[in-house]
């Protein structure tokens, strides 16, 4: 049976189709699309490969303001990476100066639930932009001291920080839609407490 493979960002999914097709899709304001069909001698019909690529200027760097993925209707927003304990401290301090809350998603590259949650969290980031900034920390790329300081023991862990303190957290052990519902409730509770 032939397979249809679709990749969204770094995610690939297999779907049965009549002929194998590979797609990698990324939506950014400045994109170009490329489609080609490589030859595979063992297949009766060659797969079609589509790559939608963006210009380097549309990729957010370190601590820049996140770039919107679709100007007409914001569909998702990349989680901003935090790459060290010093970087984490700067982000938290800056949020405190602005009197803003921030959401920190603690992930690991080996964590399947983290991978499944990422696009859903990017959608939430777009929904709450600019009132709430979303950040991502790869636990394999930062010191154990920072992980212990944040009280992270399981992946994924989604924490709400305000005034340089962790205010609430959701541990993503459930199905993705349940985790997202819990995260939305956590965010709404924070906004409700601050608007009273």
C-alpha cells in the first residue's frame, strides 16, 4: 500500500493514498513553494515532494519579538526558545518589568507528547498574542540547576510565570486536547485574577 506523508514543521504523518506523496509545509509571510518528483525504481508511480520554504528573515532569532505566521489571520506563533539559565532569568526579569505573565513550556526532544502538543501550543500562543508570551525550554539544552529551580520533573510541563515566580503549572500527561484545555483554564484564571 502506498503512503501519503505530510510534514507540518518537524512533524510527519502517514496517510494511505493511491500514490506516495511527501509534503513539508510551513506557513510564513514570505514563502516559496517547490514541488518535485524523485524517481524510485521500486515504485510504480513516483512520489511527489512539495517543500514550502521561507526566507531567513521570517525566522525569529534568539530574543527577538516573535514573527507572525499569517498576517490576515494569525494561525500560530512559534514558541520562543530559551537556551540557558541566564537567558531564562532575563526573560523572567523583563516580564516582571513589563508586569506581564509568561508561559514556559518545558520539553525534551525525545518526548512524543511534547511533539504532539507543540502545534497546539503554537495556536494558543497566537490566540493570546500579545497579552501573553510563550517560551520553550529544551531540558536537554539547559543546566539541571535551572530545571530543578523551576520544579520540572516530567515532560511536557507548562508553567505560568509572573512576578519572577511560578504561579501555576500543567503537566502534560493527558491527551493533547485535555492538556490544552487545562492550559487555557490556567491562563484564564491568571487574567481573571489580574482584572478584578
